[in-house]
C-alpha cells in the first residue's frame, strides 16, 4: 500500500503535463474531424470513369464479370475484395447497392478506401442504405447518375434505381422501356436492381411473409411483365443478405447480397459471404457462386453475438477518430475523479493531524 500511495503522490505532482497532453490530443482530433468535414469528398463521377476503364480493357471475346452487393462498410468486404483481386478471370465488377450503413461523409469515405483496393473497374448502383433519409447528395456526387445503361460486345447492361424500395417512378420506367426495346438488337440483356421484385423466401398462401422486396406489388408485376416481354437474359438483385437463384414465371433471377453485411437466414445453403462470377461466351451465359471462407454462426445466441461483433468492428473502423476522442475524454474524466478522491483523502489526513 505504501508503494501505491507513493506512486499516486508522484502521479498527482506531475499530472498537469499529463492533462495538457490529453487536452492537446482531444483538441487535435476534434480539429482534424472538423477540417475533414469542411472538405468535400474529392472523388466524383466514378461510374463514368469505371465505364471508360472497362471499355479500355475489353479487347473482345468472352465477358466475365462479378456481381456482388450489400457490403455496408463491413470489414468482411475487404476479404471479398481480396478474393476478387485473386480471380484472374474477372474483367470488371458490378456492386448492387448498400455500399454503406447510411449516407455520410465518414461512411462513404470508408467505402471508397475499401474500393481503392479493388484492382478491376467497378460500377455501382444505389441501395436503400446509400440514400437513407432521402440523402442522395453523397451518392450522386461520388458516382453520378442514379440509373444508367451501357453496351459491351453483344450485351446490354441496364442498372436501375429502386432504392426507395417501392417503385422506379414514371420517368425511370419510361426510360427502362426504351432501353429494353433498344436491347433487342443485342444477344443478351442484363438488368440490375437493388431491391428484388419478389422475396424468394415467401411461400404463396403462407401467413408469415418476409416481403424483403418491392413494397408495391403492382410495380413488381408490371416490371416482371416488361422483363419477360423483352426477354431479359438475367435479372440481378440484392437487398437480401444471402444467395438465391430462381425463375419466377421463367425469368432467370439471381439475388446476391453476401458482400459483407450481416447475413439473413439460419441455413448454410443460402447464407454465406460470396460474389457471383458471370461468364458470357457468345450464346452461352453461365454463373458460378464464389464463396468467401468465413466461420458463420447460423443459429442460437452465437449468431446474434457474431452479428453484434460485426457491427462493432464496422463502426469502429469508420469512427476510429471519434473512438479515440471518447477514450481521451474518458481518461480525462477518470483523472479528474482520481484527483477529487485524492484531494479529499489529503484533507482528511490534514484534519486528523490537527486533531
């Protein structure tokens, strides 16, 4: 006890410098955050730049690209990116939305740092998390148009915006019809959207429904009719954090949402981290699911603990500077409490000495 008391006395004699250091660190990080918030994100029109890169790289022959979605700032997305980089067959990637947890400078900067590691060009489309609370400025500034199309070899690619989870809107739907009509001159027509038309987990007539799909069934049916009329080769969607392959009314549909966000579902047959490799070779289109090795908990308390841990890692990765400020503030508060109790102890000792 005498040794601890001696150390405490030494600490409080020199605590002024320690406090000044803590205050300097807090003010320094706070200034860094404020200055960073004043500077707009430098990256802009990334989809346009990626399209130029894709056209510059493509030299004819088979098309091989990856489809993936729902990364939501997760550190697992970094592992998906590394897997994509090791896949020497891939020419480009299409990321189907929910890039971030919610739209802010910090979350989009975090995604852009992860995207920088990707060695192939990547196109994105908006998910509901990317434009949550009707905040579209970040996405629009960084990536450009909310929906667009392009042609590569004998394939037409149409990327839609259904991030409102309800419909496309009259303007976009009219644009889509024209794009599909134009697409008839090509061998293949690929359509990409974040929110799927239907939830493959829903069973007709069941009392319990997942309904993680378009909330306007009339729009979903109308779009499905349109895709069937214009013979869409494959419809790609995400939003459900799992993998499903289906053919509602004969429309080939792939749902892929395993790029890093918490997985939905309790069974290993659909819920795993992955991307989809799509190969287009003349008349033939083939897809292959590439799984990302993860020790996934599918049931019980461990599953929820694993999801909580994923969110802690994700938020820690985005807000590390805020975490550091919080830590330094906590240390400063603890230091103040220690001083209070130390001074009270000293006063009691002095009073006893007088008595």
